[in-house]
C-alpha cells in the first residue's frame, strides 16, 4: 500500500477515535450537520460556549454568571456559522445558563446536563476546584434517593423526593430528624438533588463527622404543571403558600413519620427554601407553630406591598408556642440580590419585633444555586439540629471561622 495514503488513513482513524483532537467547530453528526463542543472548561476554569446557528442574527449568553435581571453578552459568529464566547475564569461551582437566539430562549443543544423546570429547560456547567468539592460525588457511603408518589385529596397524584442516610434501616425503630427543602418559582422537586446536589453534600458531611444521619424531604412547591398564577387560585394565595403548607403538614409529614421513621417533635424538623421556597419556608414554618424547630429562608420572595401581620396571622395567634418550640430562625440574602435583600431584612425585623430570637446573614452572593448550595451545606453542618445554633459561625462565613 502506498505509504502516504496509509499515513493519511491512520491519521483519519486517529482523529475519529480521539474526539479531543477534532476541532470543536468542525465535528459533524451522522446526518452531516455541524455539531460543536459546548461548554468547554479550560484548565484555568475559563469556559467557552458554542452554538451552531448559521442563520441566526444574534445570540446572547444568559444565566447565573450575570447579575439578576440583566441580559448577558453577545456571542461572536465565525464564517462556519458557529457562535462562541469565552467567559473568564470562574469560581468552582455548578452554574446554569441558556442562549437567546434572535430573542428566543433555548438550552445549549451540545450539553446533556440540563434541567426541566416548571417553565423552561436550562443547561448547567460544572467548574471543578482543586480537589473534591463539598457537593462532589466522593468515595464515601451513600444514602438513597426515593421517588415517592402520594395522592392529594384535591390535587391528585403528587411526587416528593426523600433522601435516607447511609445505614438507614426501614425495619428498625430508630427515628431521624428531617429537613423539608423547598425550591424556587421556576424549579421543581428534582432540583435539590439534581442541581443542588443535596444528597451528595449530606453524604460527605456525614462521612466527615460534620452532620448526624438525617432525612431530606423535597416536595413539589406548586399546585400544577405548568405552574399556575403567581398569586394562586383567586389571586389571594401568593405562591400557593396556604395550599402547600397544608399539604406538607397534613399529608407529607405524617407520611414521613409512618414510612420513613421521621421524628415526631418540632426539634426533629427543619424547613429551608430559597426564592419562592424561601418565602414559603419562612411563612409555613412560622405559621405552623409547634411543627418546626428550625425555620430558615434564603433569597426569600416576600413582596414590598405585603402586610406582614396578615401573612403571619397564625404566628401571632400562637406566639407563645412559637417562642417555646422554635430553636432557630434565620434568613439570608446575598449582597448582590437587589430584590430579596431589602424584603428579607424587613421580615427579620418584624419577627424580631415579636420578641423572637433570629439571625440575619448577608454573605456575598447572587440569586443563584452557587449561593444556595453553600447555604444548605452550612446550615446542615452548623445550625440544623444543633443544641445552640446561634452560637455557631454564621452561614457563608470564611473557612477560618468554621
């Protein structure tokens, strides 16, 4: 065989068998259509995003990298029809993003790490750190995620995800404390394990001796898919908080106690959520006095026009019970959250005015999972189910304070 021909054939075979050697903007699928590598994380943690869209007039990158409510930067189009942009080095974490192509929102078609929420699809990119991060899948004993369906009297079949810790024995009499985790407006019950990595975070904390074995309970925070009006049925129930609270207390908690050995007292229950879930967790946790011992909310979506006395009507009626049974009340919002920050401070001041001990924390951060994932880790490690949670270092504190 002709030697140059043989060399060209071997080179072509090598390129086919080694995807990393193919130019990212020149890969094609079986139908001959252009495919690209996106996202591509470099060794310095910079990220390149690409989209093949030869007929598009404009493409922008949007998502967690940019301040809340802002439009991201434009991508640059090459002669090949591939649009691209390289973000500067990013901190370790998992961040969500999407493209707008001629004004139309779309996920990254080259990325299989995506989520389906109550409104749209969103792509995610994980930026590694130096060594395993606190949310990483490590070689430690793992708990189990259970997909549990139950029937709501009026809403029909609903789903809740339940994490049971390593060594959990359904046949044993031992009971476990439980954290009820609520999601944001556009998320659903899959986000806490899939995007938040709550199960891996707890696996790692338990393995490192920084948390006791506990349950994670992750219910769906809307009454329908797609979600209904923000004000709920009839425009009187913001984020369906009354309906969701009743569902948690009357349906889910009894089910957790019966089927998963959840503890039956307030000291064995914590509730935490962010954004819409932050509003829900604080409102539900405070209004069901005697049910939750640890009540926390991050980036909470309280409204500027909301009358807090009306929102916390049940709390005011049972204030003595709340003061007796709630061991920890906390709210947090990142300094970069223009909407959640002032409303959270207003709520915490109102609760303080009722004579309730609470903790307000404002670490650096934006309205993204990059913040909420860390808040969850800190709460589990230092606050939830602790005898004196107020004495522990605040959420988001530097490592030296831990």
